[in-house]
C-alpha cells in the first residue's frame, strides 16, 4: 500500500494538478484535491511538501495536500476496521461518498449562516405573535427595532451571524449608550440598554435552536450599573388615604347641584366615556338541583345574561385594581386576567400561574383584597373578568390597556395630592447619575403596588421567603429589589454622640421612659393600628407583641 503525490499536466498550459496516487498490490487509482501549481514548482522528492517555496502560496497548498492525504488514510483505516481489503476501487468509492457528504455539510452551513440578522428578527417577531409566546409584545418589538436601526446604520441589511463577534457587541453597546430616546429626548438608561442586549441574545438563541445560524459570540459581558433605582413604595398611611377615598365611585350621593359627585373628576373627558357598563351574568345551573352544570372534564359549561347591568367609573376600577395589587403583590398582567372563578372559595386563596414567569403562586386573601373581591364578584359569573375595563374583554386587549391604566393611576394620585418629593434617578453608561426631584404622582405606576406589598410585608416582619414565594420569585435576590429598606432605626445608631444624651440623669425627670421602651411603645401602637385596619391578624399581632416585649426583658 502506497500513497504519493504525482503531477497531472494540463494540456497547452505550464500549470499542472497535484494528484494523490494510491497503489495496493497490483491495482492503483488517483484522487484530485483540486490543487494546482506551475510545473517548475512541483517537488518530486519531498513527499510531505510537494510544492516548492517558489510558489507564493506554497504553505497553504501543502497544508491542503497533507490534510487530503490524511483524510485518505482515514478512509483506508475505516475499510480495514471492517475486515475488508483496502482495494483501490473500494477506497475510491468510499472517498467519493465522503467528499459528497462533506460538500453537502458545507453547503448546508453556508445556507444556514447566510440568513441576515434583520430577516431573523422579523421571523422571530412572527413566531412570538403566532405561537403566543410574549404574544404581540410591544416591548420586544421596540427593543429589536433599535437593534435593527443600529445594524442599518453601522453595517448593512445583509449582515449575517458570522459578524456577531465581540466587536459587534461592543459597537452595539456604545451605540445604545450614545442613542437618545426619541420620546423623551434623553439618553437610554442602563436598565433599558441591558434589556435590549438581552432581547437580542434571546432572538439569536431562538434562531440557533432552529438551526438558522450555527453559532455566535456568547462571551460578551457588559459592566453597566443597573442596580441604582430608588424603590417607590407606599407606606401604611398613604395606603389608608387611598382605601378611605371613595370619591370616584359610581354609587355615591349627588352634590349640591344634584349631579353625581364623581363628575368633578371627569370634566375633560368626553361624555360618558368614563363609565363602564358591566353586564350581569349567572352561571348555568340545573333547574331542579340548582347545582352548576359541568362538562365531562368537570368544567363549568358557561353563563347566561340576567338582563341587568352594573356601572362603575374608570378611576374607581383603576384605583381598586391598584389597591388589589398592593394587597396581593400581583403584576398588572395577572390582575387583568383574574376572573371571579380564579378564587378558591374553600381555602380563600388565588392559585394562579403568573403570565410573565409561568410560575405557580398561591395568593392568600386578606381584609383589603377580600373587600375589593366582594365588591366586583357580587352577582357575576365565574367566567367574567374580576375587574371590568373600558376595552374589549380579551387578554391581549386588556394587556395593552396597561399604558392607559398607568396614566389613570398617575391622574388619581395627582387628584388626591400625593405630592411627596421622590428621587428619580437614571444612569447612562459610565456617566454620573442623572438625579431629579419628582412628585410621587409623576412616578407612580401599577408596579408600585407590587413594591408596596413587599415593603409593607417586610416592615411587618413577614418571613422573606414567604414574601418571595407570594411574588413568584425563585429567590431573595430579586425580592430585595422590590423591598424599600427600613432606615428609621439607623438614626439612633450613634445616639451617644447626641448633645441631649450628655445631660446628666439628675437634670432629667426620674420618670422619663428610656428611649428603647419608647421605640417599643411606638411599634406596638403601629401593630395595633394594623389590626384595627384589618391588615394584620390577631394571631400574628400577639406573636409580634411577644417579640417586642422580650426586647425589654418582659416575659
């Protein structure tokens, strides 16, 4: 058995092909790697480097020839491993099969990586709309649209995955840092920048799973600060103002002019556009047993109209939704999906699957959430959404109502004069933070309700893991971003340095209560207030009282 490179002249040319000759016993054949050189550059003596250095591409060509020779050796070894003789005819057949397979694989890889990134992003958007995954999500479209703008500005519409390198991500990051948000004429925050890059990566992973691209650079890491936002959450006193105010309710006495009291809040609204007409339905029941009829899968078969309606005002429903979020920690996307039948009436809990995370959570009912549920669930079918809105009754439309709902909650807070000054902070790139003072009513959103729930629960010394579980978080790292820290006790850390503390005991009345006992009294009064408002059960109250009394040595 012998493998050697030999020349194959090209007619009427001073060039030649270098072919690999295979000899076995009395038979021989030859294979062509497709490498050419000048006749004078062919070296018969050197078996591993048959092309002389006088050829400017000698190194590349010799590497290709050695690789081809090794590939032929591999084919011969495979034949021998099957206990067959490596006859030239059999080797030639196997080499043909191998060459065909390699050519096909290269062709497939060439097709796969030829898809433009712009095309892949459009296909991804079609997928999430058809498949229902983040269905018609405007945030996804917004983020990928910015990436498309970058590609068209810095590269071209034909850019494919072979250009997704470390340099691409660095240029994308710099573009996002420099880009101004058109809606507010300010630069993008670090949080938004990171979300855009993460969304782009998610699209690339989707394309890779579908074998539309082979691979891309995955080791890029940004160093942007994204942990800078002030946590905006309401305290008990602010929450009580919202709970007690019922000036938006449809059912209330007329004013001195004989007009409904709520009208003063809707002066600029088109006539009756603020009213929500909610149809009363009843679950279909057996006429004899009065038991709700169920199908073979034990699901309720439906509901029928009663021919009656109940009315609400827009601000009334939005405020109650916000309060329900404060009481349960539910996101807006889960609030709008709640139906009357979402509640487990036996356990008084709401076992739901969160839309965003697909995690199962069990929301326990409390006094505030019960009050709101009873108001909207009365005389209604299990199939109706709990909160009626001024839009179509389907999940997608109600999802998209989020923008209006946030505008309404801001208007409600402004009407109720929530003007507390809050710190609004934004960081862009490695620049100094952009801080500005803003009134609470300008910054509040439905997500504030979720942060209010976690912050009040933390202040009430609820187990952190219970808070995380109720919010659907997999761990405490995410939960701590929703909890507003309690900093009041930090004020007394260095009380010994206070001038007042240096006054001798003789100058103070002997009956003065020590500072620690004053703090305990204040805490006990706060807990009692929560019990009176229905925000804390008697059992939890007694347990907390015992803890506080132990601090001053009372057992």
